[in-house]
C-alpha cells in the first residue's frame, strides 16, 4: 500500500480530529509533513467544517421558521391537522391508561381554557374524541409519548359539533357551535 493510500484510508475512518496527525504519521512511511498526508488532513477538515456550517445554518432556518409562526400542520386522521412541537422519550399510552397532561385550548385565536396536570383516562369518553385521537394517534399520526408536546386543530365533528360548549343562559358560548378547536397538549405522565 502506498503512503497516499494508507493516509487516505486513515483519514476516511472515523477518529477524533486531535489524533488525526498521529494516526496518519504511524500509517505512513513518509513524515507527517508530507504533502499527501497534509492534503488529506486539510480535505477532511474542510469537509467537517463545511458539514458543521451546513447543519448550523439549517438549524437557524428551522428556528426562524417556527419563530415567524410558519408552522406547517400535517394531515392526521379524521380531518385533524397537527404538528409535533416536541417528541417525548417516555412510554406510549394505551386504551384504559390514566394520563396526566398540560393543555391550552384556543378558539378563533383566543385562549378559552387551559390546565396543568389534567388527569383523564383513554377510551372512557371523559374527553372529546379528537383529544383522544391526538394522544393515541392514528393513521400517519404516531401516538404521543410521555414528554411529547403536540399542537392540533380538531374539526367540530370530533369536538363539540353544532351544540358548542360552555353556553350560558344568555346563549353566549365559550366554544361557539361549529368551532374548530386548537389544542396544545403536553403529555406529562401515565398515572
């Protein structure tokens, strides 16, 4: 194997950058300052630096897009639109589980309800059908895990429908009939 081939093989293999010259020098019969080894090291460093710059610029673009409110909702089952704000690493809930969640409900851009450590059971009818679907998933929408945070638009058919909710004697409803609900749900735990 030539000195250039040996140096190229070592440079392509994963290793810590700080040990790169020592590895190239041992693999090569030429001194570490040879032009082939130096060129291979410079190429590898350029590649690493370019990749790091690309990753950093993409992360900045993603942060800027979310800061501008340009969140792109994905289509979920039964007309639900959703976006995952955080993916948890905890357990997935199943029907019959009792869960604990934080949530905020907006209707027509106005906050109408919120709770911290709201406790409910899946599959018992304690919450609207759209809420359960957001948590347990369906179709291309994966189930939330403990630690996940999801924002979703629930159509009226999976919410309070034509009756609305929170209606007073004067006929004014906190959630008007036919409203699409915008929930932000954070799954805190399985009780």
